[in-house]
């Protein structure tokens, strides 16, 4: 069984940590959007479990893990309670939240890729679905909050690329038959560190070529 | 079979009523958003069938009921035609629509919970999915109309709580082995009445604690 | 097997063309929304594959074709690269893109209907799901870009009707046992030509009856 890469209880604990930090980011956005406590809980659940839910529906793993593991469901409620009572303190620790979110991203893209391959997807498809597992919850969070998904915006630090790299390391490990706890750990770490570097140095992806020049011209024209 | 709680034809008639009133709310929002008649039909279908469709995908009941029961599909079209020709009259009966919508909410959260349990979900997961069945269509409706989901907004009367209570009564009935037409009816009625009371007395859920104070301060600061 | 209506390699080539032009429309919207290159790729993939993905989840064809056929995944990336480097040229050929998009719509509603019927759906449900296959990707594209879905807006030329007509021709052909490459071709062509005519003559669907008068009155009132 590929997806018992780590000791099962270690794996489960890591999953819960990833779910928790993703849920924090959902609950914080709900506060910023002025949603009530149920809106916070919904956004926390969707952010934390949405990526995995999409993956499980695509590979036919029903009912999805989100609906069979009680801990997966309760963790976002704990995050909601924390943000509800302490949100200025939580926002002040935004850096810590970002670091955990990066860890969640690394972990989810790796476990997502592995689970997709376990269910019979090809290598490329597994990597794509693994990446979608990592970034999907955040996209759903932004859609529910009626905001342009931060994944798609050019003025946000790279988020998809670390997930792509992590997922690619996993499928290369599978391809060369060296997938184990160590190579998986390297994949998680690489995605995690890349995301931290992207935030630290504000790495961004380019927009369409002529867009940039024409936008600048428009801005000049508007400024005059 | 748990989900033949009521006489099947009674159950089916109740389902159609729930679908119809949910569809009315979808078509009315489409009118308010200036969509055309096809936009009305799409929003009516999505509002009425979206919650059940999500539930069926999660529990693996494919093809979902929305695509196997012709009545489920036709009912929203009837609602669309009605709103198309008579929408000022329908809006004038907004109170009646709200009452029916509350009935639909009560019914859907109960039948959703029961069907989820039938398909092997645990008690908590069944209640969560039952609640999602009740509120999911409305969330999809708001997303398609590019509006902040009214479920999440703090300035809307409680909607999730009646569904949670109804679903909880069902799983408690299952737990204590007393689920039947009477206890199910009590669950539907409780959710229905709670929703009516929430609308009548404008019950609302709190926002994050410090949000309220900091918002007030910001407002003061802005006012000066 | 119903869905081998055309020579398989012809069918596959047609699918790839449809995917490609849908992807172009997704990437172009991403440019207009100022998304980065990853946003362009995501919007291209979602627009091109979203309708078929929804269809496959509903009929239980998992993993969906989008995750098993590598060409389906790569085509939107080619479209993204093209728009990335050449988007002013691509926009200048907007008419050509619209023509291809109409072809994609015709093709997808026909193959979607056929595949749905193959998987055991009834005639009406197959037509509905076929239509959803054709229009679904565009709706998801607009939701991700936080725009009111152009499918729903009254000020857009008819898009759903050509898909409905194409899907209806398919189910009538099935009903009267004459579904083959010719009748399927007629269905594709009819949807295609109807969409072209709708764009050429700006055919639009009506809004709710009293809406139009009350809007006009409001406009008058505002103008005074």
C-alpha cells in the first residue's frame, strides 16, 4: 500500500495539522468578510476539506475521507472556535499561520498525489490531482467568499508552483521506484521551503506578455 | 429500509413541494439579478436540486436522484414559468415563499440525513450531510448569482441552525432506535418552526468577538 | 456501443479541437481579469474540461476522462501558451475563436448526451446532462473569475438554446432508433449553426415579463 508512507498515526497527525491550519485561513477570511460564526465554520470546513473532497470524488473514493473520519470534521470547528474568540491574536500571528499553511500545502499535495496513484490514475494525472488537493480548498474558500481566487491572481506570491514541484517529486519517485517515507518527506519539505521562499522574496508568476506593456500604457494614459 | 419513513407517495409529494419552493427562490433571485429566462431556469434547478446532488455524489448514489426522477427536473421549470409570468405577484407573496422555503429546509435536512445514514455514513457525518442537503442548493444559487452566500452572512436570520437541529433529532432517533414517521415528522416540524421563529424574531448568529468591537471603533473613527 | 458514433480517432480529434477552443476562451478571460500564467492555465483547464468532469461525476464514470486521457490535459496548456505569447493576435481573431467555441458547444452537447445515455440515464436526463456538458465549463470559468455567468445574463446571445436543440436531436434519434454518425453529425451541425446565427443576429432570451416594464420605469424615474 503506497499511501501508508509514514507510520499511520504520524500520517494522521500530520493530516490533522494540515487541516487545522487550512481551517484557520478559512475562518480568518470569514471574519474579514464579516460572516457570522456559522459562516466561519463553513468556510473553515470547506478550506480544510475541499481539496481532499474533490480528489476523492474524482477517484471514486466515496464516501470521501472528509465524511468518514470524525477528526477531519472536528478540527475545523476547533479552528473556528479559536478564531472566534482570539482572532486579533491569530491575525497577529499571521506569519505563523502562513508557515503552517505552507506545511499543509506541502503535505496535501504529496498525500493527494500518492492517493490518486493508489486509485489507478496515471503519473501525470496523479500529480495534477495532488496539486489540486493542495490548492483546491483555498479556491473553494475564495469562491464562497466571492473573491477572485488568490491562486489565480498575479499579485500574489507563488502558491501553485511549490505544489507542482512537490507532486512532481512524488511521481518521479514512483516512476523510479524509490517512493518511501524519505522521498515523500523530501517532496513535502521541498514544497514547504519553496512556498516559504516565495513568500519571503515575493516570487510571482508573469502575466501574458503583451498584457504587461498594454496595461502600463493604459495606466500612463489614465494618469495623464 | 430507513428512508421509506413515510408512505412513499407522501414522501415523493413532500419532496416535490420542497423542490418547488426552493426553485421559486432561485427563479426570484434570477429576476432580481436581471438574468434571462434560461438563467431563471438554471438558477431554479440548481437551487432546488443542488443540495441533493451534492449529497448523492458524496455517498456515491449515482446517477443522482436529480437525474433519475423526471418530476424532480420538471418541478423547477414549472416554478420558472410561474415566476416568469407572475413575478410581482410571487414577490408580493414573499412571506408565503419564505414559509414554504422553511418547510423545504426542514424536509430536506431530515431526508438528507436519513439517506446518508442509509448509505453507510456515521451518525455525525449523516447529520452534517443532511444539513448540507438542506442548505447546499441555496449556497450554489448565491455563488452562481455572484452574491455572498446568504447562509454565511451575519445580517441574515438563522438558517443553518434549524437544519442542524432537525438533522440532530434524526441521528438521535437513529441512535436510540426510535426513528419512524413520527420522530421524523417531529424533526421536520422542529426545523420548520425554528426557521419560522428565526425569521419572525430576526435571530442572528454572532460574529467573531473582537470583530464587533473593532468594527464599531472603525465606524466611529470613520464617522469622525 | 453508442458513443463510438464516429471513427474513434476522428471522435478523439474532434474532442481535442473542442477542448482547445474552450481553453482559449478560458485563457483569454484570465488575461482580461489580470490573472498570472498559472491562473490562465487553471481557467483554460477548467473551461475545457469542467463540463465533461461534471458529466462523468454524475454518471459515475470515475476517474473522469479529464484525468485518464493525457491529451485532454495537455491541450489547454498549449492553448495557454498560445494566449500567453500572442494574446492580442488571439483577441483580434475573436470571431474565429467564437466560431470554434460554437463548434465545441455543438460537439460537446452531442457527445455528452450520448455518453450519459450509454451510462443508463433516461432520455430527458441524458439531454439535460448533455447540455450541461456543453455549457458547464463556461459557467465554472465565470465563477472562478467572479463574473456573473454569461450563460445566465440576458444581454448575451443565446448559448443554451443551441445546446438544448442539439441534445434534443440526439435523444429523438435514440428514441426512434436512428442514432448514427449522420444523425449525430446533423445534431452537431444544427447546434453549431444555431449558435452562429444567434451571434450574428444577436438573438436573446426574454427576461421575466413584468421585469422589463418595471425596469424601464425605473430607468425613466432615474433619468428624470
